[in-house]
């Protein structure tokens, strides 16, 4: 029976080398069609938040479950007795300068992600990077106090709920006006979904960073 599989594998390999696959004959550019349907110049954002929005909903849910799993996994571990962080002035200045740049990049990608390369997930990663850079130069108690003061956990959950509700409305066929192509206020609901995903990823990263610092330390 093994020889049958070997022969079948060789035949398939020869087929891929010798017999070419016919190229599809598209009369319409796929990118142009996506841009026209979504109303945004960034075709990637159009695909993620419109053409495959159903998949994107579950990507956001999976990220939420990962954050909950991190809290559950470390819940029974001992708290770190002492957290070391950078205290020298040059490291603090460089890290917080980098955090400022990352924060501005995050805001730019979230607001203009539907017009240029970027988007909600990239903006969230940039925001999480900014938070991580501040975390390595600040006492964990200070970071935890800010997290609670700004109700970051509540905002994270709220962003997920609003994202899912808007996605369900969009999938049901109800869309906002696309506006003028290339304008900041264009693309219907896509810019809003971008901002919600950015907030979710950044705040979720903040929660994970605090949990790992609390139970595993920083350095």
C-alpha cells in the first residue's frame, strides 16, 4: 500500500512540474473591484473589514480569549517579590521617547489605516509597543494604578462588544455612506472598525504586560 502512496506523490509532483495551471482570465482588476466596493484606497483594509469581516470577528474573539487565558494560566502562581526595571536616566529618556513615537504611529495607523498601509491590528501593536516601553522604565504599581484609573479593562471589553455589533450590522447588509474616495471620512464603517480593533489590541496588550510583570517580573 505504501508504494501506491509513493507513486501517487511522484505523479502529483511531476504534474506540478510539467503541466502548467491555466491562468484565470480576469477582465476586471480584483484590487479595483475591492476598492470600489469598500470605498477605501487600502484594499487590505477593505478585505479585512468587509470582504472577510466574518473571519475578522473571530480573530478579535480569539485575541480576547488569549488575554483571558493568560490571566487564568498565571492566576495560581506566586507574585513576583521584586520587579526590576530601568532606573538610569538615558534608558528612561530613550524608552519613553520611543514610546511617544510608537504612540503617534499607533494613532496615525488607526485613523488613516483605511487610506494608507496600516490598520487596526498594526495600530494596536504599535500602541502595545508604546505601553511596553513605558513599562520597562516605571514601577509596576504606577502602571497598574493608571490602568485602573482609566478603566482600561472596561474600555477593552466595550470595544469588543461595539466591534461585534457593528460587524453584525454590516454583515446584515446595512452600510454607512462611503463618502468621497480618499477622504478621511470615507469608507463607511471601516474607519470605525479600524479604531475599535486598535483600541482592543493596545488595551489587551497592556493587560497582558501587567499580568506578566506582576507574576513573572520584568527583567
